[in-house]
């Protein structure tokens, strides 16, 4: 009888709660985006949206984000001929409403609430070791208005909660960049490897490769192995909503770096699982959740205590992205998988630091963004 | 640079978002007019409900057309570069979500017309000839102005009259001055018309009896009254005709050089004219009659995943084998025994860390296989070298990803080197003399803006790379024609076409005519994807036949198109083209002899076969990837159903006796 009452009580609480959470997740090797609904108990793929235009070529949906007003979602398709493309979709219909070509391998992106403009890093993952750029796009007209040069392989990026500063990291140059979203210029650069010189300049920066005939060069004698490769290998940066700090995933050094924006220096190094990749911070500022790509885990951190509460095993290998619900209760984690495995989205109850649901989707689940809560 | 401060009164324009304090972003409602080269300080201000400017606001200005009107900064300094009507967006950001936004319209006035240019016309023109004029109107800012009206007059219309569409008609001997006026600027051209000496044209065709699709080459001799040949006679060629099929209209193609090809079998009259002199010759284009039955022989079904490329080869044991790749799946490549094409047997497979094995190739000696990798879990793609000496027990020799991490979409093996694409930008020459230790020895990359590459094919020491917008590139990697080698590739010829869809290339030399063609295939998907993700996609695009006989002046001469389908990979053997056309299966095409015009309409298609499979990965959705002839059979791979084999029935002589039981 007690058991029955307990079940009824839980059911009552669930129905009173009645919240549905919606998340968009990219399937990078399936050229799909999954719209996933989590009702507090189960996660299901509500809709699968094919993306791109080439059915027989993988275009690689990578970065994804939702406009501040929730009316649109934006998606970067990494591969093109050769440039990638940014697409704008309606959240109402999940149909394309605009697109614009960006640079090589466009990746993470976000719209600034202050300017209304979208900032997307051009990762250039497989290009020469030269500084790449952040594209600035007017999402109303879907027009690129500026490219701002940053570091080598700029990957993770996020905008401060006031919308005035864009942060990104150069994965191979080991740099943190702060861009003024109004002036469209790099404000500050922080070398995360602790070197005084600027690695981007020491790699192959400054060279005008467009004027070079690489086919005439003997690359075997160029010492590519001696080019600068960051030890920290930062892959993500997330600004805290209130404490004037940003947190950087040190994918190469197995740590998360806390950077004080006032001092513009690293103020803490937090040891993590293997190869932290993406990081998100709960809107209430209390928790940080990081994916550990190589150990297939997700770390849940209490930022006040500066302590890792738990490492949650993900459903399969190659943990990728993380996005936290607006009520700070759940972290949604994309897990790529390997080869023919499906991708998976895991749902983690942050307070309990446990996985509470997961759902399979298209191959290589990657970019992920929480969209909305709805009763 | 002239900087003008616009201090005019700003008129309120409430385009921006109004928030709690009812702030508005004020800009001029009237278009701002500028001259080319001029810079102007644009003005914008955030004001409160009382019209007072709010201090401390920042502004961001950007142009919707940066190449014509530049401004991307916080000051609003705009510089005009090209005439036209443009708009500039002004944003005043606000951290409290009270962002304001407005548009400023700008008109950049066109410069006055500076000159009118007329392309050269011959010094002397024969009476009776029509002369097209090529005219350019250029303004003071050096912009071409095609929209400006052009007036053409002749000083003596009895000698030269003006016809519509910028054409002149040479009426009779004498001189006339042609005046071309645009925007108040005139250019004059003196034209001398001489009496047409041509009184007779002698016309002959290289043959009068042929088939649709055969090229009839005309030889015209223009003679004066003394019977002397006039070498510079401007001869126009044309044709009329009647179809042998009453339900079909006669059609064909005549070139400026006097080459004619009939699409529709019929009787055609080919004309040559010069002034009042004319001649004609009648030819018969008969039915081509090359269609043959094709039979499905066998198949190796793959219906749990997509299939990509194929390669068929004779193994070291004399038996015949095939390798097929997989797409968007689990990184497998399959090996088949196809010795009996009616009984295709799966004999082995390999699995690598990839989601797509897009391309598969076998070395000339049948011992080494190279497959491409895309979608590796560590994002370090590349190629995999496999020992296929015993195709029933293949083994991976090495994996190689140096400089290839971005994904190898296509590869080719030629004389101990693998030519491997890297991240769709270039290809590397990888020496595999020691297949356990491949090493990069060279690379080829274009230097054009935004260059990309899709495929590379090697034959006789020449690499043919398909480079989308940059078309096909012919590169010497050991042929000797341009002194190239695998470590030092040398580009010596190229051809690009406007659609920019060049996806694959295959060379073909016609022994009878001595013509050297390169067949270029498009890849296009203009209809997009099914939003529901359930219906198969539909391709477009076709095969372009480029005559490369004169390497310095390649010319697009013919094409092969299948309605409602698009080309993919293809192969040529013995004057026959085997082409995969995605939704339309395999098309077998007769490409013997000189090629000109629309090969499909000419009846050059020998046969076709479509791999429809109700049990396919996507049921009943043929999507044929590639086709390869081998020892009298045609093998083809299909995206949704795997490996297939077919065979053309023999050609039956027209008068062969039919035996009946």
C-alpha cells in the first residue's frame, strides 16, 4: 500500500511539474538535427530535420544556437566547396529561412542580445596552422558584415550575458580572445599556455598564403612538427553569468581554467577528466558542467565550492557538447559515438549529478542547444 | 578624400525597437546622396521621449553592400565606391536588451559617361553581310554601364544601314561613318564596304549519308567571277530539313565552322551563304540503330547501409573481384568475388574508424587497395592501405593521416603512388612503394580564391582533377608532357564552365578521329532535401564533352543529359561511355567518332538499366553511384542497394536470319 501511495505521489508531483524541455542536437555524420523533448522522465526525438543540400556528401552540421527570442535556430554546416554555410531556421516550422556562406569550417555561434548580431568562429580545423577568424553576421538579412582575425583553429565561443563581449579560444595557438561585439575588434588576448610571446604569430601567422605556391614547396623540410601546438589546447570558453569570470576547457591539459576578466589572468586551474571539451554554466551561476571527450564522462561542478561533485558516465564514447536548461535543473549532453553507432543525448540531473535519461539519434551527435521549457 | 559633416536636422524615424523608456534611434529619413570616392560622416542618435540625445550610447554602422559602399565601424564614416542605391544599418547596442536599429538610405550618383568603345570590325567588309557590333559604355569611374541607351546612326544608309540589336547591314560598296552615342558621348567608326566579289559558292560535305549523331563536315569554297577562291569570305552556315518520323520535328546543330549534326533522323539540306551567293548540299541522317538490350545478371545486396564507390579487378589468382565502400555508416568496405557475375559473393570486409568509405581503388598489379576515410571518431581521417593479394582474406597494411585529417573524399593509385584529396582543397602524392610506411612526396593545389577539389583520376601520367568552379585541371605527374613528376606536379591545361559543378573527369581518345576528349561530370542537387527526410533526393547536372585536342584551346563540343536525373561517376572503354546517373541508373552511350551537340537526342544511348530494389536501404530509390565495365560485363554500385552486374546483348546484324523452332 505504501508503495502504491508513493508511486501515486511521485506521479502527482510529476504531473504538477509537467515541464517539457526542448533541445536541438546536431548529428554531424548524418546531416540531421534532432529536436528532442525531455519530459522530466523520458527523452524522445520529436523531429528529425535533414539539413544541407547534398544528399551524397556529408556537410557536417556543427554549431547550433537559438536566437534570444527563441524564434529561430542557427546552424553552421562545416563542409562546403570549400567554405561552410550558416543556416537560419524557424523554430516554429523547422524550415530554412535564410543562409549565408562563411569561412572554412564554421563552428560555434551565438547571437548577442546587445547588438542582435551573430558571431561564429571559423574553426578551419583541417587548414594550415594560421590564424582564422570570427565571422560577424546580421541575422536579419543573413549577411556577413565583418571577419575578425583571432587565433589558430578558433573553436568554442560564447558571449557574455550582457551581450557586449564575445569570447573564443584558439585551439592550437592556446589563446583566449575577447572581442568587443559593438566595435567588432579584438579587445584582449590571453595566452593560456603561459608563454609571453604570441603563439599565433609564431606559427605561420602573418604570412600571406594566398600569394604562395604551395605546390612548389618541399613541405617535408618545413618542420611542420615544430609549429606551435598549444599544450592547453583550449576547446571551449563560457562566461559566468555574474561573477566576471570565464571558464576555459583545457582539452590538452585535462583542466578547466578560470580566467578573471578584471585581472585578465588565470586565477584557478581545475583538474578534470580526460580531454574536457565543452562547458556550460547553469543560468543561476551555481553549477558548471563539462564534457570529458576522451573518458566519455561529464563532470558536474559546484562553482561556489570550486569542487567537482561527480563524474557521470555517458552512454557511449566521445562526449561532445553540453547545454543547461533555463531552470538550471538539467544538463543535456551530446555523445558522438564511434563509426556506425548512433549518436546519443544524455540528460543529467545536475543536483543529483546522475544521468536520468538518454535517447539515441543520428550519428555523431555534436552541437547542442537548449531551446525552451514548456508546460 | 572629401569628408562632409552632415549637420542637417535629423528627422525622427522610428525603425528601432522602442523599449520602456521610449528611446528611439534617429537617422535621416531622406536618402543621403553621395558621389563616387566621397566619404560622409553619417549621423545617428538615440533620443528619449522628450527628444533629448541619450549620452553614452555606442553605434555600429554596416553596409548591406560593402563593395559599393563601405562602412563597418562605430563612427559611421561611409565611403562611396559604386553608383546605385544602397542602405546602411545602424545599431545602437544595449546591454539591457534595449537594442535599437535603423536603416539609412544612400544614393551614390553615377559618374558621367566617359567613353564608348566599339570592338574592332574588319577594315573592309563585303556588301551583303551583316555585322554585329560589340559596344561598351564606360563612365568616369571606369564602371561599365550596360543600362545606358545606345544610339547608332550611319552617315550613309545606302551603304550601311542600322538594324536592331546593334547590327549593321552592309548594303553596297562605299564608305560610311557609324556614330555610336551614349550619355552624350560619341564614338565614330569608319567602315568601308566593298563590292562582294563572291559570285559562287562550291559546297561539299565529307559524306552525304550518315546517321543521327554523326558529324557532317562542310567544305565551302567562295569563288569570284574569275573562279578564284576568296580566302576571307565570311560564310554563314545553316540548315533546313524534314524528319523521317512524321511525329518528330527535324532538329540538329550547325556550327560556325560548318559542322552539322542531326538529332533527329531525316533528310537535311545544309546551306552556305555569303551575300547573294549561296549553295546547299543534301544529306541523309539515318537512324543510328545502336540500341541494345541489356540484361541484369547478378547482384550483391547491401540493404542495411548506403553503398558508395566500387572497383572491379582481376586478382593475382586470375579470378575477378570487386571492392565497394559504404557511406554514412560504420566504416566498412566489402570485398566480393565477381568471377561469375551472376553469382556475386561477399568474401571479406574490413572496418576502419570512419563513417564513410567514400572511395576505393586497386593498384595496377591487383595487390593493393586504398580506401578513403571520413568521419573518424578522433577527427583524424586519412586513407587506409590494404593487402588484397588474397581478396578472401584482406588485411590492413597501414593507416595514413598526415595532412589528410580533414577527410579524404577521393583517391587514385598510379605507379606506386596514391593521389589523395585533402579536406576538399588539394591532393597529395603519397609514395606507397613501402605500403607500411607511406610518405608524402608532393602536392597540387590551385591558388584561385575559394578553390576546392572533388576528385582526381590518373591515366598515362596525367592527373585529371575536378575542381568545381575551377573545372578540370590537367596535371603532369609523370607523363612528361610538361616535365612533371609525382613529387613535382605540373599543371598544363584546364577548362572550366559557368555552372561550377565539375565533380568528375575521364579522358578519352578517339582513335579514328584523333580527337582527345575529357568528359566532365556535374554533381548538382538543385531540388534540395525532402524536409520530412523520407523521399529520395533527386539529382541534376550532366556530362560535358570537352575537346582537348588543342590543349591550349579546349572547347566544349557536346553533352549528354538524362531528364530528371543527374550524373555521378563514369568510365569509358572501347568508344562506349558507362555513366552512373543517380536516379536514372546506368546509361550506356556510344561515343564513337567526332562528338558534337546533344548526344542523347542524337540516339547515342545504347542501353540503360536502373537498379530498383523494393528491399533496398531506401526501398525503390535507385541512386547509382558508379559504373565500371569489366570483361564484357557492367558492374555498378547503387547507394541504396549495393553491387550489381549487367550485360549488353550482342549486336544483331540487321539482316541476320531469325531461327525459329
